[in-house]
């Protein structure tokens, strides 16, 4: 009698362990991407977009006409910083890249899988503010991802704005 | 270690590996260092129109370029030849641009010829070397010791090379292509006194009879003819054009036919005349066509008396009834069209056989009619005898009377060695190659001045035999050149200006781009006058100049008309190299649909494209009829030795039911000694087997007139196929 109980309890515990394991695998953040990755240069969005109020599109200039927003070429950074605080340590780093003819290896904070087609220009045309998805970048020293960028999050916004939720809209 | 610890450790390792495989890391975002000044928008592709120069068909292409990188090639819908379609070879020209073994800058030979030891030099040094050699020739008053070897060129490039050689003072410019349609030009010159190539109106015809013309694979303008063939079959509501193919090997074209007549090699001309005779005897010919050609039915019938059905049936190995049926169908259906192709033309009696096939077109009255044959507007004349020019140049080189040879292309791979070309080239003291890969010829060269890839080049491309209207396709660079290369014509111009004098005077422009632009300006100048810059941009945008009215008129005015009094074709008994006892099998060499004559071999996309008939990839093979194979004890995939009077090759065997038992066939294209990592040392080049002096006669381009024998070597042919050519695997297990 006692033995059967023991076996029963053991079976229940094992099922529990397996279930917990599966749940763990399901909820575990397998996406280990940094939300706020360290960048090769301590570029401050707060200083550029906040304090100096430079519009996003001044640097990310292809957002209105291309699927990707684009990041400024090293030459573009240099063009201003030849004159603006050229002696700051981070600017010296920038000039180092320029002198070595190396592009700056920025680390991507917002990424979607390859099977998702996300066109920036359509969202800009729909008069969405950049901050809807990217958060208040103008207040961030280092860019931190605020949105989950998961499909449910996309669909929520699409439903709210009565945008298409057909599969083929994004998965083309 | 205890068993328990081991299990624990391995479990942890497995779990760790699993998790590491699932997780993702932050990617890098790499900006431009300096933004390109051509209005490149990241993420948005730009499409540029250009032209394909892989084969002479010259299709129009559109190239998708993203952030300055060419990504995809498609057909140009505006181009009259390919109408938006493109073949696999055209798609693969991207891999020419990105080939990992491209010659990145000029090279000077340091080791022995063929050793592949080269030293990198600068362009100024390379040009100085070449100019020095040419100046020495000029100084010694030996300008005719310069030879230029190119494929058959057309348009501005042809004008440039002609002017260059003319002003330098050397007549030895050889334009040779293994598959060049010289034979068609010669036949047309004889029959119609114009050396134009034919444009077959396949789409409108109702009965097509092809004598060895593999127009789906490579014949003249394959994309155009494949498209037209589809329209002949399916475009009209009530008519589905009938197609009969005549030839000893079933090609992809033949496999698309309604009926296959596997005639004995060399008998096709006689077969055509037997059909002509039957059509005449039964009065089925076109009543107006004969007088227009200066012919009388009675006299013609008498002239063709030798080609009676019984004799020709014996000659060709076909049934009398079969031949008569096709002849009657051909004559009774209007419009009906007969084509002659390479399999027929490259026999000893080829030139006459081609004229015999044209006789059928005359009898059917389809010259210059819808569904018939028109002269092609693009190439009104061209080389008619380049093979004999090759032979005489080889003699000159052998005699040591050529001091400098400028070689564009890879003639060492694409000229049969029986011509003596390899030995002759070895005797030339200074060989310059313009290849962008270290191909067989470049490996033997003293100086390599690498050409741009097609997608980095300027040029005009006049399509070969693909339209009735005049078309000039324009090539423009779609990307910035990846390496320190220069275009072949620009090198010639630089040399001309370096030498100065008459050469610089004959070639006043400094860049080939300007020459092409000037040529186009001359063409459209008459029509549009002022403001050529805007027109030029528009021409580049649409991919060339398509269907100008003056070209259309010219094409219409000069239709085919038989020269009165020209002799009747007499396809004599064919001759073959190799004794019938020792060498019982006819060898047919044919261009592979993927690799063409070998220029596709360096591109892995084309190497891994399964041959449509045998599904072989990455190799060459010999096709053997099952009956012949059984008698020799050969089975699929065996290694066999193919021996001809000229040499021997080892190849894997493909048991191929769709070839005559007395024939074997080997595709062209493989067997390179160089040409980059994907082509080097792969397969075998069947040209090594071919004889050119057949039965003691003068050399002639009879690539299909060599006989061979087979010997089984082992079971290890290492044949890789994408499918089982014998049907599905172990299909005998499936009961029907």
C-alpha cells in the first residue's frame, strides 16, 4: 500500500517536472538580444534629438522612401563634427574610424526576423510618430528598445489603426 | 569518470548546445563610410537595363542593384528578342561579376607557360609592356606579325578592332567561334546572294521540320525561339503547330517534337532532297514559288532524280513510309517551315545539306512570308569562312611569322586541338590574354590585362538572328567595377593612343563609352536631331534602340530571292574520320544547355543545373544507346574510354535510349585546365577527340564527322545525377 503511494507520488512529480521544464522552455527568454546594447561609440540620442532637437529624418533620411530608415554614413557624422566639439573623446573615436577608413560597427537594437517585411516608409506615410515603436529616443542617452516587437504587438496596433491584418501584409 | 557523472555532463552539454542554437544575438548595423553619390537609397533596389553578352543572341536584361551590388538578372520586357524572358545562362552572369577567382589586376608571367606563376603588375606597367612589343613590331616594319584573336564581334567593338588592326597594318584578325553560323551565311550567299542570317517566323508557322536545329538549347537565338515555339503550339485558338525533328540524337528540342526521325548522321541533306523530290513528283509544291526562284518543276525533278525514296530510306535508316508521310504533311500544311542546324551543318557534306533543307523552304513557298523565313536585320553580313582563316593563321603561327598575339576569349579550350592551334600558339613569342579568369589561354599567356565583367561594361549588342527589325541593345555598367580591371576595347584604345601616329588618328576617341555613344548618335541623329544627351539617357533607360523605321524598311526591301541558275544542292556521301572497323560509332558533340561551348563552366549555378535530358550535374558524360551498351557490357555510370583516331578520353557512361545505336554523344563545355575553381579539371573536353583532316581532305569544320570506339574501364564513373534516367528507381517493382 505504502509502496504504491510512493510510486504514484513519484509519477506525479515526474509529470510535474516535465511540465515545468516545458513551461520553462516556453517562457524562457530565448531571445537573448540586449534591449540596450553597448555601442562602439557612446552616441547620445538625448543630446542630438533632445537637447539639440535635430529631427529624426535628418540622419535617418531614407525612412520616408525605403523599407529601412538608414543610418548616417561615417562621412555625414564627420561633416558636422569637424567643427562641433572635435576634441571630445567620443568624437576622437569617430575620427579614428574615419582615418582608418572603417565603418562604425553599430549594434542593432531593433531587429525583426527575416520572414517579416516591415517597411518604414508606409508607417511614416500613415503619419505614425517614430516614438510609437522606438520609444522616447529623444530622452535616451543610449537607445533602449521599449517595444516587444512580437507579432501580437504588431497586430494590436494594426487593429487599432484599421490597417490590414492579412498574413500577406507582412509575411511576403 | 563515473557513469553517472558522464551522463550528467553529456546531458548538460546537449542542453547548452540546444539553448545556444535557439538564442539570437544582436546583429551589427554597418553604415556607409561615404554615401555613394548616385542617389542610392538603402533598402531600395534600382533596376538598370543592359544587354547579355554570354551568347551571340544578345538578349536584353534588367539587373536589380541594391546598395551598389548587383543582385538579380531578369529579361527586359521591352527587348524585341527575348521579350522579358531569360535563359539560365543569362541569369548566371551575376556569378561572372562575383567569381572568387577573378583576375583582380594585370599579371605578368614569371614561371614557365602553363605553370600559372604570375606576378601582379600595375596597369601602366602592363600597357607599357604591350606598347613596347607593338612598337618593336612597327620599328622592324613587321606590323603583319601582330594577330588578334576574338570571338565573332559585331557593332562598335567590331568597328574598333577592324580600325585598330587596319591602322596598325596587320590583316590577321581572326574572329572565330566554334558554333559560329558561318555555314548559314555561306548557304545564304550561294542560294540568295546575301550572307544574312535567317529569321524563322516560328510563332506563325503550322508545320515545323527541324534538321538538327536545337533552337530550345542554343541554336542562333534560343530564348526568342523557345518563346516563339510556345506561341506556335499554344497561342492560336484553333491551330497547334506540328513539329517533326530529324537527327540522330534526341536533344531537348527533339524531345519537344511530335515526331522524331533518327536519321543516320550525314544523311539529313539527302533526306531533305528526297522529301523535295516527293513533293515535286506529287505536285504538292507552291505554284508561284518555283517560277519566282527561276525554277521549273520538270527540270528540278530531273535534277533530283538521284534522291529516290528507296535509296534515301536505305541511306538514312528510316522507313520509306515515314519519310513520305512527313514530306506530304510538310507540303500539305501552309505555312510550313524547315530549319537546318549544327548537327547537320558540322558534317563533311554540311554546307550542301543546309542548302538542301533550304530547298524545302523554297518548295513550300515560305520565303519572306508569315510563318516562313525572313532575312534577319541585325547581321546582314559577317564572317563566312572563319575556319579557313583559323587554319591559315595557325600555319603562320607555326612558321613563326606571328610575333604578338592578342587573345580575347578562350580559344585553347574552344578550338579543336587537331587544327594544331595549341602548338601554334606555343610558338608565338608574346601572347596577351584579356580574360577575367585564368582560363586555358590565359595560363599560356605572357601578359594578362583583365577585362571587366559584363555587368561592369559598356557596349552595344546587336542580336544575332533574333528579330526582323533592327535592334541595338546597349550594355551599361550596373555597378562600380569591383577590381582594378579595364574593358578590352578601352585597353585597345589606350594602346592606340600610346603608339600614336596612324592608330591614334584612326581611333580619335579616348574611351569606348564615347565610341558607343557616338555610334548611337549617328544612328538616331537623322531622326531626332538636337539634344542627344536626353535621348542617350532614354536609350540607356530602356536598354537600347529597338525597331527604328529605317531598319524595318531595309529588312523588308531585301527579302530572300533565289539566285537564278544557282546549282542544285548535292549533299554527297558523308565522310568520317576513323575506319569503320576500328571505330564503329559516330560521335556527336553538342553544346551543353548550361555551359554552352564552355564559357558557362566557371559558374556554379550552371554546373549544378541538371542537364534536362540526363540530369547529370558537375560533370561530362557520354550518351550510349542501351543496345550498344549491352553489347559492350557497359552499364549506367561506368567509366568508359572513348577513343578516336585523334585521341582518347575517359568519361562516365549514361545509358540513353534516345540516341541511335550507332552513335554516341558527348556534351561540350567541361575539361578546362583553368577558369577558376569550379571549372578546373572537371569532366573532359570532347574537342580533343575531333579530327579535322577527314579522309585526306583539306581541314574543315566537321565537328560531327569523327568515329570512335568505346572500351569499358571500370564501374567507377562517379556519375552524379539529379534523377534516375531509367525511370523511377526500381520501377520494375511497380505493377501497372
